[in-house]
């Protein structure tokens, strides 16, 4: 499957920003599951490209001159490859046993996860994935970007970010390395949000996909951008600034099948 992606992010500020730095995880890497045919970032200034501690491609965009808005465009073409191909990495999966403020399991989450153990004490992760969505129906606008797994779990609803945080917290509480994944999702429904979050869990010596929101185990329509302990490690755009007052952020991503495949 070949996909084309166009992702716009625009920040507008009430007052002039004197200086800002944006950390961009908007560039996917080729792997055994995805092949990057072409990819580019359109930015207001040159950005430094590096790799973060999780192996994600990271661009650091620093604007030294006063500005009132920032427009970032990521676009490219990718091919999604065989779904069951294992991904090779040098980073130890044990890093993803570590909790963070956004994924720290409380007593309620630990008890909830323990219910998905079989009589031999082995976790049934597919059952856990189903149980999380039943407990927390998809509800846009019900949570805030800074809500923790415990907060959204107690509220009993959320979006893909909340589902992923809770599922990761459950897995780690059961002793399984789990990580948060950000990226794009292709669906035939044009009204579906293209930016997405899901999880990967390490067992049987490889990473396995769990998309709680869509109840999906096969990443055949998923394009991975970044991974991390939680949202803050993997979010596509994150920054700091001096000045600016209040801000308005608009983001729109379109993911489409390459036209020749639709004919």
C-alpha cells in the first residue's frame, strides 16, 4: 500500500514571540514495515537534524527573530510493507518498562490489568485491549493533552492518546515493556482524524502492535513517526517560546492512497 501524506501545523500568537524553539518528530524512518519513498519538511528557517534517545528523527527549529506565527508542513510518499515483519533495533526494550508521570499506573489501573491474566498468570493482551476501549469509549474533547493515564481512566473516556497511555500503563504494571507510538493512520473515511497514536508491546522477542482505539493488531494502515515512554517523547511538534501571549494552534493531516492504486 502506497500512501501520500500532507500535514500542516500552524501556530498563531496574540503578541510577538521574541524567540522560539520547536522540536519536530515529523520525519518517519524506513524499516521492515515501511519504506519512505520521499519526504520533506517545509519550515520557516533551517532546522538542525539529529536523532533522539529513542532513535526517532528529530529536527530542532530555532527562530531567533521576532515572529507572530509558525507554519510547518510535512509531506511525502511511503509504502507500507509486510505487516508481520519484525523490526530490528539496537535499543533495549527494557527501557520501556519505566513509568512516567503520564503513564504511572495507580491502584485502579493495576487491578484492571490483573483481570486480564489467565489462570497461569499470562496476560491476554487482546482481551486487555478490548477491555480498555469498553472502559473508556472514544470521546473527542473529553480529555486534555496533559491528562495522565490515571486521570483519563478514572474519567472513563478519552481519545487515542488516552487509550494508548492507559494500555501502556497496564502492560508495564504486568511486567511487559510497552511504548507509545505516534504517526498517521489511513482510512477510507475522509472525516477520520489522520494523526493517530497506538502502542507496541515487547514479547516473544519482537514488538507487537496494539491500536486500542480501532481494536487493531495489524499495522497495515499505520505509518510510524516516533516512539517513546509517553506522548511527550513522541509527539510530532513540541516547543518553547519567549513572549507571544496566548496561542492558537491549527493542525490538519491528510493521508491518501496513491492515486494509481485507486484505479
